[in-house]
């Protein structure tokens, strides 16, 4: 759930911004003491033997995947890890297979089932999320009741990962500057993205054409089966809500207790999604400036509009003359904007943005570059710790048809600049990423349909910049059998960082099955 620059035209953040939410969780967690330390007894290997009744309900042709015997080995200190085999192409289950990496934190009490977790993206690692946050992000009641299971979806990190570029090539791509408002600049960006797409295809192989969300949702049902749960208990953040609602539409009778926090609206186009985010980020930026100006030290003077204008002027200055950070790297305007929006995902990170802006206004962009690197999963040593950017692009190219013709992208740019005078330009031209992608989209946006008997909880946050709160209301309406829970707060997603009103409502649902009243506001 974080901001990450693309290996695409550095000016275009449109198809990357959805990935930022998962990364912000990682940023917040990184500032805490995250690793579990209470259990001094190392975990033992455990073999999960398939429940015959679960295997009997497997879709035709997939019985061997639902009946596979999975060995959970001790790993990562006090966790257990396993590899789960799934078909590469569900239309051809007898063909090639891939393996999904999963990690679980065993229940600390009387186990009632497993809770599968997806932190968002697409492209974020659920394996890492549970490893880093099992003891801090979840209440004792949830950890008592459930094995917490994190997994890397297909295409992500440890699960048949999308592979495209070396670390040095990623640095070079992020540092490029394109004059996208000119025909020659747009042509150069399209040519570079075409070359990157070819690299992804060559290095990843045919699985690149099968990492769409529908396939990932079918994987989710195999995971449910191999942990021997008759119903899927699931917590999904951001993109994870899209994965969860897709699952609910495909396997309505298998839904157990499902929480979808920071909802994506599956019915809207990529262009409408981008417009919604551009407006929400502009709103979040104004909220940040208002908060900053109430603090003792804020580099933004005057009223809120004046403060926002000072940020616009700073972006324009960097665009006109890229700055050099202390490590010698050149910071272009898109890298600067990426650093700017990363802390907007969580108001606890706003002080870091204030520090970065203050330094940048004095001529030092090093802190802003560090924020951009955090969003891109780049460590101080120059190594990228995940493939999340590449997975994000590849999954979205399959999940969404995108406007990629010149006239369409230029028209979208004008709309985005109206939606967000500060940031809209940097959300434009996202279609360049998928224009020459080797695989065409396999999905057309449409309202989700859910006919299951288990009610689903949808969570929205009023100040969410990445998944505007109205998307949560829309998803709740589409699902029908669901309850909407809203947090009056700033930042992306709510559960685990909001208040006791919201966290207790989710816990009471997950642990005790108590559905919060529809339209509850915390």
C-alpha cells in the first residue's frame, strides 16, 4: 500500500500509485519493533493432509491441487513456511505448474481456523507482511483464534516472480526524463517501455501471461483448501480488497469471514480509478499542509492554499532544474513527487514529509529521494528488495484495458490536471506502460456479484488518498450481503492503525462473528 516510481516514463505515476499502500504499511512497521519474540520454542515441521470433504468440493480437474500434501517447515525464526503448487494456466490444469510461497504464524491459543492476509499492491508480499507484523498489527484475540497466513501471490517476490531489470537498470530508468507533452518525448517513453516489456517477457517466461487477479483468486481457493478450511477467512488491504471481492464472486459459497479494507471499486475503469486517486491525493496534500501549519515548525507559510502553492513551485523548480542528492544521484521531478506522496499514505509519516520539504526548500533533496526510494523498495545500499514495481505493472496490464493512444492520453492529462492541479500531471500517461505489453488484458471492469450467505465487512477511511472512501461505499453496495465500516481519519486503510472503535469492530467480527452494523462510523 505505497508509492513507487515506475520503470516507465518517470513523469507517469498513474499505474504505480496503487502499489504505495502496501509499502506504507511496511514503512510504518519498519519504525516499530516488529519481529515476534515471545515464543522461545522453535516451530516444528507439520504436514497438512487434505480433508476429504474439502477435496470432494474441488473444481473439476483441480483435485490433485486441492489434495496435495503440504509440509510446513520451520522458517524465519518462529514461523512455518510452505510451497503450494498451482496450475500456471487454470484453463489447462494438466500443463505447467508454479509454486506459491506461504508463511504462517501459528495460533497462540485455541485455533478456530486460518486467516489469509494480503497487504495490497498488486505486488506486495503477504509473506513479508505476516513475518514482520504478526505480533504487532493483529490483536491477541485474532492471534489466538487464527493461524495467520501470508502468501506471495503469483508474480510476486517468491512466487514465480516477474523479473525485468537489474538494480542498476532500475536506477537508470527512474532517473530518465521525458518531455511527454511533446510527440518526440512521448515516442521515446513508448519505445523505452516497449523494450522493458520485452525484457520482462524474456526473463519471466510464459507465466507473465497468467498473473491476473482472477487466476490469483483461484490460487486463493487452493490455499484455503491446503490449510484445511472449509470456508475462507480473509483480510485484504487495498488491492487485496479487489482480490477478495473477485474471490467472493467466483467462490461465493466458500466465503467465511472476510474483511476488505481500503476498497477498490471493481466496476470503474483504470482512467476513472486514476482520476479518483488524483483528486484524493490533492485532498490529502491539503490536509497535510493544514496540519503542518498548525505545528510549531512548518516551512510552508501563509494559509493552506499558499502552502500548497509553495509545494507546486518547488516541484516546478525541480522539473526545470533537477537536483543532485548527497549520494550524487540526480533527482528529477517524478522522483521528487514520488517522495512527496509516499508519506501521504499515513499521517504518522507527515513529520518525515515536513523534514524533507524543509530540506528541499533549502536546496537539499536527499530526504525526498530517500522517501522515493522507500516507495520503490530501494535500500541505501542500492539494492531493490522486491519486484513489486514489475509485478504491479504486469498484473495491472492484464486486469485493465488502458487508454494508450496519443490523443487519449493527452486528453486524460488535461482531466487529471483539473482533478489535481498539484499532482495530476504526474498521474498522466500511465497507458505507456501497457501499450506494448506482450499480453493483452483479460478482464473488463464490471460490478462484482456476490451471492454467498456469509456477510462481508468493507472498511473505508474518509481521508484515504489511494482508495477514496466512496469506493468502499460502492463495493459494499455491489456485494449486497455486506456491512460498511468507516473510519474518520487520514491515510490509507484503517484496521491495525485506526482507533479502538474500528479495530474492536473488526476483531469482534473475525473472532466472534459479530457483524458491525451497516454504516457504522468510528
